[in-house]
């Protein structure tokens, strides 16, 4: 983990109200995880305990303490997407992805009217069917 980049991320958000979640998201995006060194640095910078920062990182599924080497596709499994077939699509995607891609359930990406939906990184994909989802998995 690059300490200078971590310091820049903390400084970018440090003066705003409620900086912890934006910092954690940027650290996760930059390094692929929020490891113990990052937790320690963030806690010190925000005058929080390491336990408080760790509590937030362990509560939210978006944060990892070790990087995931495989690409991650987050597939919405909320009620609106379920009504449009996301459960069947999720089972199909798990078979298609095998061990090459991590298929993670999420519970609402905010595109309820155009589901089923998925997110790869920060890119959202709507109106998914087997063909579209298969193309996304293959592209990873």
C-alpha cells in the first residue's frame, strides 16, 4: 500500500463532515482493500480508535481487508430485481463465472425500474438477461 497515496486520500476528505466512509471507499478503490495499515492510519488521522474504523469496514460488505485477485461483479438481488428474474440469473451467472469471477449479491443498486442490474467497479449495467450478463462475465 502506497503511504503517500493513502495520505492524499485522507487529506482530500479529512476536513469534511463524516469523512470515514468516503475515505474507506477511496482506499478500497485505490488499493483493492482496506488493510490493517490503512485502518491504523485512518483511525489516527480522524482521531478514532482502530476498533471504530474496523467496525465500519467489517459491517459493510464493500470493504475487504485483503485484495480480491479476481474481478467482482455485484448482482442486485433486491425485490424489484427478483421480480424480474435476478434469482434465476444469479444461479446462471455463478455457473458461467465459475472461479474466474466473483459474483456478489447486493441489495439495491437504485435502478429498480430497469432490473436486473449489476455493477462492475463503479459501472452500472441494467436490463440484464443471460446474453448481456454472459458478455459482461466474458469481458472480465
